[in-house]
C-alpha cells in the first residue's frame, strides 16, 4: 500500500518521497486514516516502527486549512500540542514535523527545560500552530503568559508510560485543564500497562485502540543475549566484547549518572572514543554528544535512560545494557534504539547475580527467553589502562586461594590458562542464582611469556607492599 492510498495531500507525499520512504509501516497504515477521521486514539507499537510519523503526518494534513504566511501572531495560535517526557524526544518529534511540513506554511516550535527560556518566549509570541513541549517548561511559559492553549484542536501524549514513570501526571492534568474540551486526543506508547490504560480513560473519548504488534513486544530482528558476568569484571569484559566483535557504533546504558561518567572515563582510557549523556549535563552538552555519536566522531555513547526514548539513530548496530534497568518496560525502550525500520540489530546485556531477577522480569514482560552466554568464550579481555589513583598494591597471594572469595584477586593471574580457569570457575549457576565457589587450587603456571594485550588482571608495576584496602561502596543515585 503506498502513502497516497492513505488520503494524504500531495505536499505531504512529496516530503515523504524526499525522505526516501515509499510504503507506510503497519502502525502508519492503521493509525493515519483513524486520526484523519477525527477519532481519539490509543496506539501501541514497537519502537522504531514509525509511530512519530504516524501522528505527525495526519496532524499536518488537518492543519492545512489554517496554513498562512501572515506576520500577525493572531493568525498563528497553537492548534496542535504534542507532549513528550524528555528533551531528546521533544527535539526528535520537532524535527519530524519540520521534515514532513517543509512545503506547508505552518509554524512549528519546540520548548523544553535546561536551556535559556528567552528565545522560546520570543518564538511563541510570534505565534506557532504546532507546539512540541515537555510538561514542566510548557507550564512555565503558560504562567508567564507567553502561550495560550485555548484553541488547541489536537493533543498528543507521546510515550505516555514514561510520563507516568517520571511523575508528570499532575502537570499533565493541569495542562488538560487549559485545553478546550472539544478536541481530538491521541496517546502513543511502545509499552502499555494498567496505569497507562487508566490515564487514557481519564481524558480520551471513546478512543480507537490500535496495536500494530503484541503489547510490550520487542522487534524480532533484534538478537538479544545476556552475558553472565560479576559486577567487578564488567568493565574489562565490556572492552573485550567491543573489540572482539569489532563494534564501531555502540549505545551503552547504565542506571546512574555517576556510573555513566565512570564507565565513559574507563572506555576512553582503553582508547575507545566515548561520550556520555545524563541528566546532570546541560542540554547543549547532551545535544553535542548525540551529534558526535550520530556522525561517527565518537564510537561509543554511554547514557542513562534519558536517551532511551525517541532517539532515532539510523542503522545503529548494537545496544549494550551495562546494567539492567529497574523497570522491565525500560528494557524494551533501550533495545528499541537498534533494529529500527525493519533493520536487524544486536542487544547485549551484562548480567550480574543481583540482576537475575530483573532479567526474569524482562523475559516475562516480552514473553521471550533471552539466550544466556558464558564469558569464557572471550578468554582474554583487553586491559583497561588505569590512572595512578586506580592502581592498588597487589593482594596477598595466600588470600587468593581462599575458597570463600567470589573471584580470585586479579594480581595472582599471569597467563591465558589461568584467566580461562578464572572465568570458568566464576560461571553463574542459574538454578541457584549464585556464583559457584572457585577451586581451592590454581592450575599449574606456564612459563610462556605473557603478551602485553593478554592480561585481564595486570599486576601493578613497582608494587612492594600488601594492601588491605577495601573497595569503595557504590553511592550512585538512580537517574531521574
């Protein structure tokens, strides 16, 4: 079915063709005619299936009668409002409206926090027909009387489940009170739960329900694997994985802001060009890091879940969960950054014993078993150069033979045979969800000289004393 069969105007068809699209996706085939008919809609579809265009195209068509080139702000009231949970998603949706509406004299704007509000105030005072916004910044602008919402004809809540997770419901209810009751309302999300259903019932009028795929499903073309590795060895193993698979563009997710910075620093020391984004960075810094990642200037982007919603990176080959998310729904959004628009993708999760319950929750949600992998397949992970303050004196060798240790201290291993033994002895026992105890004796040492790149755990140079220093506790806070 071509786009022309959906009843779209020629100006929109030309813009679609310019982007290289010839046929609509499943969600677009179903949702565009329903929106054009004026019905309220709740739509569920996998990430990367084109649901943004699914509402942007019909909204632009419904705004065509109001298109004009007048300089008067009164001729350009806000007629369509799109609410998103994050700045990154807001920017992405805004770009979609610009691309598809480039041949139409309609004004579009995007507003979000973290940047100077003054330029946004000037744009809104000049008048815009289509406004994409995050809830908090929109309320700020309403309170300062920079924008009126009394003529909104179409409302879109994009990624509604994330709105709930981030606590935006009071703001959304306040915004709903500023809109005219006689309007069309659309709710889009990649995941649905009972709370999202309750939200939709509170403001949608007899909505048409559209599901282009099984609820909370992940794309079939995404290969999903879980590597079972203890927390203290994740960073070294991650470097090995990236190099041995020769991954040239990787999006890595962590749970905390502090963890994001630490991992990015370590990867850069391993000569893997890495950028990091999280909520503590300015919007300008976040956008620059995203741009560098998209255009290939940086090989790796480490992010908290702020990057999981709405990012559209063409042909992103791989997503890695350095830590599993606390919410199973967030896993769906994370790996949805790869395998988009019918392309294949790879989603890798590094899972420690404490995260096995999270992994089971994810499998229950997506109704799919994730293949477990053993780290012994990669016998010699790469060495991550450490700063001086990271180098600790060697641990007493007799302590390394204690069967009570989860992992044998790193400084006693010098050859590939012993590293392979370490990884095998630390393999997860999935039935008991514990790590098997390491053998009380080491395999015999080899006399072969160790290659420079063949050390997972390297003995610090010039160390002449024994340290009993305990590792620092993790005090990271969950990124909001």
